[in-house]
């Protein structure tokens, strides 16, 4: 997080971890994430002060970028695991693409979609993901693979499982 030309996009995990705000960086989050973290009473007044002085910007992405985030998350199979806040963080990264965005998150689905899309990710409380790929859904009883985000097997009715089909390994 040393490049001051980058836009640093913060997911809820960054706020829970107490990420330090460096003066030269441009920090962003979305309304959806801000709503998720409002219950942190001890840090909330600090966040409001950061917003007031312009160190933290709450910015909601345009709907076209949310659609892009949904399409890519569906392609990777992560969409079923994502909240509105997760999608908003990704969409904001797509919207701010010209400013070399960096997403700070510990959410596996967000990191997978970001890395799959070529967006940089930094982790705050975990070592991060080691593989990027597409999730495949399958029935462990019938062995049938599903392309859609089905929840249960259309043949036997059992709950489907997910497995990451790795497309590349990430150097840690």
C-alpha cells in the first residue's frame, strides 16, 4: 500500500483490523460497507472524522460497474457467496480502474474475483488466497457437474458442493 497513485478500496475486514490511514493515500469504501461497520461504536467517530477531513471517501459505483462485478462473479462461481457490500467493493474497483485500485479485504470470494480480473488485493488478517479460479458445482452422489448456481441436484435432490478449479497459482 505504498503507491500514493493507487486508490485503496476498503472492505469491512480492513475496518475491523484497524488499518492505519496514511495521509498520501486515497481511501474509499461504499455505503454498503459503511452500513456493515456502523456498529463499531469506539471507531465510528474516528471514521466520521476521516470522512470530514477527506481521508476516507464513501463512493457508490455506477450500476454498470455493479453489473460487471455480478457477471464476473457469476463466471467465477463466487456470486452465490457474495453480499451487496462485496459486489459494491468490486464494482468500485472496476469504476476506479484508471487509478490502479487496490482492494483491502480478507473475503475469499472478493479476492478471487478481483485477482481473476487483474485487480490487486491486500490482506489484513489472513495470509490471503493462494489460488485463483472458477468454482464448479457438483453433486457428490450423482457426480453431475452444474454450470449454473443451482443449490441442489436436479436428479437426486442432494445439496450441491463447490470445488475451486484453479486456473493459476498466486505467488505468496
